[in-house]
C-alpha cells in the first residue's frame, strides 16, 4: 500500500474544508479549483469534485453564477454563501484545535 493510499481517508475528509477555503478567497471556476488542488497532496479528479460541489450547493454552503467566457461556453463560478462562510469559520477553529492537539500529544509529562 502506497503512502497516498494509506492517507486517502484523511484526504477525503479534508476535501470539503479545502474547497471552502479555495472558494472563500474569490469566485472560482471548477477548473481553477482542480488546478489549485493538483499542485498539492489533494489532487482530485473531476469525478470527485463535481459531486462534492453539488452536495455543498444542496447544503446551501455555496452557490454559483454563470459568466460568459471569451474562450467558449459560459462558465459556472462558485462562491460561498453565508452558511458556507460560517461552516468555514467553524471548521477552521476545529482545525486549529486539532493541529494543536496533535502537536502537543507526546510532549507533556504523564
């Protein structure tokens, strides 16, 4: 089993959080999300991204708008909703606590 395969559950569990972070920075096109993720340990195929974006939209964490493209058909640009920004805030706070716990475990005297 490769190192990537060992950590697949962790990577999958973090993907929604990463999408919230990427989309919070600016309205973003799905291909740009894939490009940002491909430069990291979280490279994701389209077949994983689009269902997750649809799920997040059903949960009202994000929405999209169509914009004309100079290079072809209109593009769907994603943006966070107020609920999505709140989820990002909550998840970021949890992430801070989690990383603090991981860093401190084993460094304390029993």
